[in-house]
C-alpha cells in the first residue's frame, strides 16, 4: 500500500504551487505515494495550473489580488497555515510524511512570524529538543552542523555538544531510516586540509577531533576530521553514508554541483519524516511556467521511501 504524503504549496507568490502541480503529474510520484495537497486553492489559480485529480485540503485567507513574485503578509500567512494543517495530518497519523514547498523568510517576517523558516517552526511545534538539516543529493548526504549564520561565527558555534548532537542524529538516520546496521559517518574539518596539523587553524585540534574521539569512546564510530574536498569525493565513490559539514556552503556547494536536480532537505530530529526541495521561492520566475519540478519530485519520492 502506498503511503499517504501531505504536501504543502509553500509561499503562493513563489514557484511552490507550480512545482507541486508539475510533480503530481510525474509517473514516479503517482507510483510511490497517495498525495494530499495542503494550501489555498487561490494560489493555484494565480499560477493558472489545473490540479490533477488529487485530494486537497484547503486553507483560507489568501488575498486574491496578491501579486506573484514578491513577499507579502498574505503569502506568509497562507504558507504557515498550510504548514499547520499538514503537520496536524502527520501527527494525527493521517499521513505518513510531510513535504513542504519553499517559503520566504521575508513573507514570514511580514506576517509577524518570528521563525526564519520551516525547520525552526517544526522544531517548536513538535517540541523537538534538537533538529538538524540534512541535505541529500544522490549518493551525497551532508548534515549542516551550522546553518544560516555568518561564516565568521561558524567556529564559535561549532562546539563539542553541537558536534555530538549532529553525529547522533545522523547516525540514527542512517541506521533507522536508511536501514544500514553499521553507519559510516565522517566529519569535515572547519579549515582547509582540516587545519593541517594546526598550521591553518586549531579548531580541529581543540574542538572537533576531541569531540569525535569522545563519540568513538561511547560507541559511535565516526571518521575525521578530514578536509571537505576529500570527504565528498570519497562519499561519491561510496566510502561514507553521511558527512558532518562544519558550515552551510561547505556542504551545499558539492551537493549542488554533484546532483542539483536531486537536492533535497531532510529535517532530522522530528517524530516524522519531513523533506523539501533544496531551493528557494524563486520569485524571479514565479508564474512564468519555467520552474523545474525535479527537486520536488525527488523530495516527494524520498519522503515516501523514508516513511515505509
């Protein structure tokens, strides 16, 4: 039996509705799940896209005169209400997993929401003590230990507790969701060549290596810290299941180069599977029919695969 998957339309002024509708027409999506679309039907009319024969749960409140291609209070409210309803479906076990189309931090702000995005809202709604952003692109998987912060703050945020928390979430994902009894994890260094023995920075010696050694002593095998350039090369060849990336671009750049059409964001630490395409609202092409649905197709298919 195919799993029932709740899929939000995201920010209605962006490409979310377009990529959702295009994805629903794809044979892979129809074969892997029973989709339930959650959002405002007006968002679909704005994009002039007829919805395929699919179950839909509607949320009210969208201003019908809202223009495409820009953030707004109405768009933020529509996106968050869609997320509330879809999350409720999954938590009530009326759907097996959640897939979210992109939202805008600025629309959230204009709507009076203090959350920068989905991950933070979901963490609070589910009372999750810790969550992590895992990016997946084909054979590459990068857990971002620090996310949307200035690079200058990454070293300060990369504490032993943050490393341990990230490793445990990644290990549990590989073992329980991917079904691999012996997860092969690796940690990237913060500095080039993982600090080169302290010549290019000492964060590896002072923080990262001791944290990894402590994890190994407590039964969580993890390699590293190694230079990120070798880590992702080796993962592409099948050596590792998941890498801990020290900062956002360290993990995102290799994945976007390796398989941009398959880039998916997976939130770890929630009581259910949540995925999202690894791109933003793309306001510049909203309503022009040019949005590529491949990452959304991948996000839906992975949600279905991970939830069975």
